[in-house]
């Protein structure tokens, strides 16, 4: 960790990315195990890597983090014996792994994706795309410039969940008719209500370690957390919204400046409106997360635990999810690499993130904000 400070700044991150050669796209994976490196060995990165290691033909062979102790913790949780370890991410990108998982702080996602695309690796990047419009536009440009053989998958795991795919198939079949209205619901318990006097981070290291409680580094509750269900709204309705209005704030005192609740109404084409309710105000261990779509011939509800098709009180079908959708997501990622069937959803992931940012802007400005205003402003 002797040279970590020199690798934290935005300038050096970009410089490091430029030094990585445009390697040939990993194509040998079809005949051997897909080798994967984890960039960012925190909680979410470790969870995704564990799911991949334990449920797919892929192998986690390398870890990269600024902190040795995090890599040691990840090594134990994932169940790795002797992975290669790196403290500089461009060393990981210059290695011979086929793919990387990017699970670094949100504000670094555009820079890290750009460097990964230049390296020629297949990429599984955690959501959201970035914290602001500029970062999302950078993600879109980077994804558009990627080699057509490169997989770029965002960690919107619901897109690959078995119950979600069944629900989407039903909607696409026309059996429920046209969607008239959507609703996304993300209520869970949050951080302690005790007020803690923590100053806004100033140095790069402070930003790295405290990113998750500051809007400028995490994007706010709607961007960092609620974006999962917002992505489902866009997916089922079939587009991003034209405008948004909303309100939100912080009810309990806590570290940082993130909202702990928000209510946003999105306007889509053809008069379709979708509402979002998101909060971290619930009591300990409470969690209720789902999406609902009200159509001509019934209601379709989706969640990571089940899907439901309500037609009438006598025809109300619920099917439980067989497993966590993160497993479905990483399995699909590894299979695409092994089978040579690339997917690049970088632009789509950025659009879902921008939909969350649109809601945040509407709350900040206390008025309706259009998609065009956001993209041009």
C-alpha cells in the first residue's frame, strides 16, 4: 500500500487507464474456465464474486482493492485459496483474467469502466452507472466504443431473475393487455438515527472510505439504491420516462447528506405514469421491495422473492423465486463469455441511472423536469 496515495486522484486513475494496452478480447474461455478478477472487495463485490464462484463455471482468481484487509476478508468469504492480489487496478486489467467484476464506489464507475473497456476484458459492473449526467454520458460513450465481442453487463440482476423473466414473457405475450400504470416500492430499514458529526470528505482517501453517505459520491438514495426498481419500470414499460416530479428529504439525523425517503412520479409515453416510493425509514430488519404493473386484464407484480399475476379474486397466481437473482445474473454473464454470445447493456444501464437522476433533479428543483432538459442542461 506504499503507493496508494499516488493512485487515488482522478488524474492518476485516468493516466493508469491510458497505460493499459488494448488487449485482444478474451476468447479462450469457451474451452476452459472463465477467469475473473474482482475490482473492489467490499460487501457487494464479495457477494457477487461468491455467487459466481459457487454457482457458475467461472473462477475468481484475482482480487484488487486499496486495502489489504478487505482482500483478506473477501478471500475467506468467497473461499479462495491463493488468488493474485493487486492494489492498483491497472495491474489487474493488465493481467490475463478473462473478465472483471467492478464493484468500486459509484463515483469511480465511469473511470473504471472506461479503463476496463480499453483493456479488452469482459465486464460485470455494479449499478448505478454514475452519480451525475456527465458520468452517465461517459458510460454510454464508453459502451458504444467497446469491441463487439466484449460483454458489458450491469448489476441490475432482476433482468436475469427467473421469476422476472416469466412475468416479462407474460406481459410481452399481450395476455394482460396494455400497461396503464406502474409502481415501484423499495422500503427497508436504514442507518442509525443517532446524529454523528462527520465532516464532508476532502481527500481522495476520505472519499474512498466514506462514499456511501454522500450524494456527490453515491448519487443519493434514489440513484444508489432505488435504481434497481426504476430499472424494472423502464424494462416493463419499454422506455425511459419523458419527465418526473417528486419530493423527498431526510427525516432522521444521520451521517452524510443522503435522503432517507423519496416519492417520484414518472411520465412515460402514451399517458403511462409510474410512481416510486423509496425509503430507509422502516424499523430494523423490515424490507418490502416489489414492482407492480396494472394492465387492461389484470396486475403483474414482480420481486426478487416471487412474481404474481392477479386476474380476479378467483385467479390470483403467485410463484416463488427458486433462488436469488444475483446467481441468475452472474450465471448468464459467465455463460455468454463461454459461449461467445456477447451482450453490451452499457447504454441501457446508464439510461436507468439517468432515470433515477431525473427523479433526484425533480426533487432538488421542486418542479417537473423533462428528460431533454436533464440531458441538455
